[in-house]
C-alpha cells in the first residue's frame, strides 16, 4: 500500500499541551491553508469488511474525505456511501478480533452523515486489514490509517518523509465539561449522555464532567481550578452557563492568564445564540436542537480556536460584568425575561414571547451614545445593506480618543479524579468499558464490532498511556473551597433587582469616562423613542436569528441595532422573520438603524423597563460598555464550508 506524502506540514494541533494559556492560544490558532488540494491522495489501500464474508473495498484518504470503492464481489457503477467527508467524522479506532486464529486487524471510523431529511445519524464503518500474514503487520497498517485520519481530523502535521506511526499523536486533550441539567426543556443531561459523551469519546478526547447545581455554581467552580491541567472548558447548556464561566475566570487574581483558557459551548439551552454563530463559522447549514448540538460537537472534536471579543458592561451602581453576546433594552429584553415562565417549551418560549410582546408593544424613551468604529466592518452581502446612523444632536464627530460552598458531586470523568461515579472512556483509550452505549439507543460497541457468526472485536489502543497522560498523571482535585482566590473577593453586594453576578476583575475601560460625566469628542448621540436597542458582539441573537450577519468573533466591534418608535406590529414581525435569514437590513425599514462602535452608553429616560446582559436581567438604569478585542478564546473548530470535494 503506497503512501503519498504532503509537501509541507500543518502547524496547528488539538492536543499539544503548551506551558501557558497564551501558548495554548497560539498552539490552537486556526491552521494556514494546506498546500495540498482537496483531492490529493494521502493513503490508498485494499481492505476487507467486517464480517469477513462481506465485500472488499479500495480506500483512498484525502485531506477532506475518505473515498470508499467496492471491489468484490462486483464493483459498483454508482457507489452509495462511497464518500465520507472528514467534516462528518468524529473519530476512529483500531480493533482486534477476540478469536486467537484471526490474524487480521480492524480499522473503525465513526461518522455522522446527514439523512435525506437533513438530520444527522451516527454510523460506524469497520474495515479489515488482512493483507499481511501476521497480526502485527496488519495491526501496523490499521494503525497507520487510524493515525493519518486522526492527524487530519485534529490538524496535526503529517511527516513529509518517514513513517506514519502512532508516535505522531500527542496525549488526548483534557476538557472540563460543565452541564446544566435544567438547560432548555430539562433535557441537557439526557442529550449530553446520549450524544455528547459518546462523540467526544469516539474522538479520543479526555474529559471530566460536572453537573451544576445552582445559579453561579460554574462561576464559583472556575475560580478554584488549576487551569494548567485543562486544555479547555466546555459548557453543555445555553448561553447563561458560559456567561458564568467567563466572568468567573475574570474574577481570578490571575485573570489576564485565566481568561485565555479556551472555552466552548455545546448547545442544550433555549437561545443558543453563540452556538448558532459557531455553527455558521464552521460552514454548516443553519440548524436547531439535536442537529445543532451534533454540528457543534463535531467541530469541538476537530479542535481549533478563535479569539473572542468581550464587552465590559458598567452598570448604574458602578459594578461591572463581561458579556460575550449582547446587551438589550426594550422589545428583545422584554421577550427574553417575560418568556422565562415558558422555559419548559425550550426555544419555542421565544416564539410565544414574541407573539405576546407584539400584542403589548411598548416604546421607551432613551438616549444612545456611541464611539464609531475607526475601521468599517467587513461589508455584508449587497442584500444586507446597513443604514448608517446620524446624530440627531449638534455634536460634530471629532477625533476619537486613543485607543463557603458544598463539595462537588454528580460528576463523570475519564480522568483519575476523586469522583464518586464510574468513569467513562473513549473506545480507543486503554482499558475501555466494552458496554458503553453510544448515542443512547444506538448500536453498542459490541454491535459495531461484532456480527452473527463472527468473533467479536475488542478495542486496540493506538498508544499506551504516555508519561504525563491523564492515565499516568494524577490531576489536582477540583474544589470550590480552597481556591486560588483570596479570602475576600471584594465584590459589591448585589442590588435587589439584579439577577446577574458582577465581575470585579478584568482590564480597564480606557475609552469610557465615568457614568454621569460628559462624553469626549468623537461620540455620536441620539435621543428619542425606541422599541428596542440591541448591542451585539457575534452574528447571532439566537440559534436561528442572525442579527449582525457580517459580525465576526474578533472584529473588535460592538454592533448596535435599534428600532425607533412608530413602527407597526406587522413591520416589526417582518423584521424578525427576515432576521432568520440575516436579511432584515434589506427590507428598507425606516425605523431600523445600525452602527458599528467600539464603545457605547445607554441612558434610559423611561422610569421602568428591563435591561439584559447575555439574556440575564441586570439593574435598570444608565449603563455603558466597551469592547475588549480578543480578550477571550473560543473553541470553534475549523472554519470553512463543509461540502463535497470538487
């Protein structure tokens, strides 16, 4: 079996353990475009099938897909399932027969292709390496294919010369999974157990999973973590849990290093706005529910991260919190908070809340001021033409200024932490439990690796546990009491109407004067009656609402959208329906406005109302915010447009 080598090496990996959080960011930066074309063959060989009585196949591995062609008993003129896109592969493993007389080795890949109706379904394909006389030679061939495929999936470099051996693979990445079991319709834990854990086990990722038990539990937890032992923190919930994690990291004494810890999100909540943006960044079609979760899980398995802009929000009391998503006032915040009582409906709560909000449409008088961006954002498609904001006052734009807790429980892990529940491990890791059920109700390992009349197959790990791996090194226990935080955090007491905790750390806001003082030259101010004002960082306001279609995770901008009073209910409904496609700016609605800014100040002049930060209600009153470009790091997976090879 002949191997064609790439001309150059890739430089990005999901699994190296850098020495600091900054090193982790550099190591997990998106890879440069590979020098190979999508159809360049890397490996080619002939394999049997499992059970052994099945057909034989010719396999060809390219940078984007695994091509499968049936050779015997009869070649297919139009092969079905003959192309496995790597964008749909979660991982692979090598197996061996439990029959002592079987000298073949086996190579299994786990895929999540789309069905005819668009949904993903798990499929496992097992191939038999039997071209050599001895098991050791066949095992080496199966491991060569598994190693090459794993390197492609994780963006690890393949050697320009030399053999492809399991020694190329570093130790598995270590992820801390935080699950809100009450997320969405209360299905978060079930979805995690049935879909997330099997997939990341198939990918060979190591994890420790903790179910949160109360509000701000995740926030308290991350303050006591030894972050050097983790390659990423992933929330399995809605947007609220990630808000807790980021603000908890920024409250640590070492916040400058801590906030660079890569964070990810697997959507099991109601809104799932950031997951919608990650899904779009990965090149997938818009998705909801289980399909969105599977898409984001596939991207997480591939590895890769992106700088994430964070918005520091100063409230009327002088307290400060950090936002990765949005600040809202008016219709959007009203719907968000008033629909809380319909949380059991999942994402449908927002639909019902919107209908009720339209029936009782309010306008709010207020003043919005902002510091315009010095660099124009990337131009959206022609259909997304954005109206430009104009000051309604006599301000002429000038030069911009220069720029005690209960112990943890309900945990699941494949790391040797002192946890009360049994461990889960990936199929390719040492000593895996052979009864781990995949995708809840889906085929078990024995079902994937065995057939009637054939000896069942056992996992055959690519590598023994290397020094420093999770199986060989004991990690520090996760605690909430004796943390790396000082005894007194210095946090101000919460205000009666504020539901969101406040962050005391983080960088200074050099663009913002104190609240209540005049703004410097260069700011634009408008005052009037508004139906809504929305300040958003990523592209999505919900999994299926593209509020700022041209926004990027690290564009250094906050995207301001507002709707003035005088808009009809029908016109407002049309805006939100068009927002599902990101085409609301093309409607030519005169009440809709937009501006890209680096900082803003919002002053409600109506005595009563609702303000939200990342969907959580905060104290009502004046607030101001500034963008801190690339302050955080988001696990996004590779960017691109998954599709068929040319």
